[in-house]
C-alpha cells in the first residue's frame, strides 16, 4: 500500500475521537442497495423481529436504541478496488465523497422509522469499514434502500 494511503488511513482513524456522538437523521446515507425487513438472528431478544416493530417499542420507551456505526467517505477511498463476498460486490465509487454512511442498515432504519431527529452513532475505524466494503452496492449514492420483503425503495417515513 502506498505511504500516502497509509497516512490517510492513519489520519482518518486518529480523527474519530473528535467526531460527534450523534448526527441529524437526514445526514446519513445507506451504503447497501437492499436490506431485509427483519433483524438478524443475532439480535438477542429482538432476533428476526420486523424493524418497524422494534422502532415502535423504542418510540414508547419499551426498548433501548443502540448507536449505529457510521463513516465519512473520503476521496482517497476511491483508490481501493471493489471488494466481493458471496453475491455482493461493493464499490467505493458508489459512495459520495464527504457523505456519511451507515454500516448498520436496519439500525438506521429503526431510527428513521422511530422518527428520531438525531441518531446516536459510533464512528467506524478503517479496518471495520474495509471489512464491510463488499456491501457498498447502492445504485444511487445511498439516498434510499430497497426493502426486499416489501418490494419498495425506502428513504424514510411510515412503511406498513
């Protein structure tokens, strides 16, 4: 890896402690093209729950919201080649430089569905971003996401 990229990664990772711990909901974009309506089977007591139902529980105070992982797309990230895993091929060029992307689509969907004005976030370091870069397959810079079970592209608001 060229030293200028190593330096950029180091500078990015060193900047993470100086970033905000919450962001306006509308300032975050989707990094993937599609997502499932249901939470992961690894989601503890909410395993396989419809994200809209969990958003309702959070809205009424009957469940807690965990911060979502985010990152800010940097121009130097365009130097990395697309990464694949299974049927996914993620391309850094699908993301807009300077935009903030979630690495937790269903978590972000919960915040949007629960009508959060701001979303608690944790900033992902480059190793985490790199490990998930196979997911960067949004066709529209992340303005919306396709919910497979509903057959719709969604960018917020009530979906039932």
